[in-house]
């Protein structure tokens, strides 16, 4: 897996994922809030399978490995 998620994108994914999970645990939103696991994991692992399929990349050239 090549890194394809940049730092700004990564931070946003983690924040949104944690917010959705937190709102679900608080009972504010329904079970669909567990979808927050997806952006959380893609942010933590710096890899997004959808970006690979779409040919996208938000990671700067020097950080790719």
C-alpha cells in the first residue's frame, strides 16, 4: 500500500471519523454514524482505496514511499 493521503486530508478524516463515532455513542445520530470508522481508519493508515481506484493522491511527492 502506497501512501496516498496527505496531512491535511488525514487530519480531516480523523476528526470527522471521531466526530461521527462520538455522536453515535452519545445517541445523537443513529447507527449510520459507525460509518465514521472508515475515514478514521483511512486517516490512521494514510491510505484510501477509493483514491487508488480514482487515481487521486493528496500526499506530497517527497512523503510518498
